[in-house]
């Protein structure tokens, strides 16, 4: 059991990248939580794993960006005000008003030049730690803000088509069916697909009356098999006696 566990989870470098990605796409966790957990479980290689994860994450995002054809630069309205009405709102003296305007402009430009991924990672995590938190609903509601990331999250959190039960993956006993018996040849797969297609396509009920005469002939032929065998045996016995004489 321990050997099988280490095969999948014993080496942080060999763990499927989607495991890290799923945690990063949880708005309650993001990159900080992944970094904390990796340092806790794999302290010796935590920095190396995080660099690899960050590189793969940005590469993954760039690929989706090129496919979707969306601009990576945020074009939405910044939450930072562009106009300052008076110095009292900033709680600063008038002499610092120009400097404050400069800092606000600098911060706004920096925010607008960030990609969706960078903005998502730098924003604060969701404070909702309830067990009823719906992560898919969160991404649906925030898809206008993160259109590319929402598409990535949809693919990451999709249900796998093929799964393996835990009893099969971590069982200490041998395989009940070997690889040869549990495999399907192309011919068998084709036969199953064709049969299923025929069954689904046929909507008319089977009428046994149409085949009644044919079934009776088959039953008659089957019933005469013992009689024919006796006649054949008798003839063979007679021939054998004639040869002896």
C-alpha cells in the first residue's frame, strides 16, 4: 500500500500538475496556499516545485490566451479613481496632492498592464470557507472579470470520463483479471458498437409469429438427431459384420 501511495504522491515533482492547478483555481486558496502546503510536506524541494508550478501555470495561461484570441492586458475600468476632488479625501496636505496623483496614476497603469492571471493571484483570497461554497458558481459569476481563467477553470474542474475505483488502485491483493482477459480487441469493440447501434435503431417489437414455422422446423430437426444417430450406428454395425464374414 505504501509503495502504491508513493508511486503517485511520494514525489512532488511527479505529481500531476492538475492537482496543483485545481488548488490554485480555488479562490479561497490560490498560489499562497499551494506554496504553504508544499513547504509543509516537501520542505527540501519546495522552492524548485513552486518555480516549476509557476512556469507551467503561466505557460498554460498563455496557451489558452492564444486559443481564445483575447488580449492578455486588462482593458476594464480600474477601481482606482482617476480624478481627485480635494485633498481632504486623501487625508493629505495640499503640498502632497501632486505626488499622490502621480502615485495613483502609476498604480493604475501597473494594474491595467497586468494579465488576468496576475490580477487573480495578487487579489485577496475569498474569505468564504463554508462547506457549501460553490466554486463553479464563483467562476461563473466572475467570468466577465476573468474570461480566460474561467475557461481554464471549467476544463480543470470538469469530471473525468475514465476513473479507477480506490479498491483497484490501492488494493494489496492481485488482479482478478489479467491484462489479456480484461482487454478488448478491435474486432470485439467493433462488434459491440455495431450491436449497440442496431439495438438502438430498432424500435419495432419482435413478432415471433413470423418465425413460428421456421422455429418448428428447427425443433423437428433437433428432435430427430438421436433417431438419426441410432440408424447410422446400426448401419455401421452391419457393415462391420459383413466385412468380418
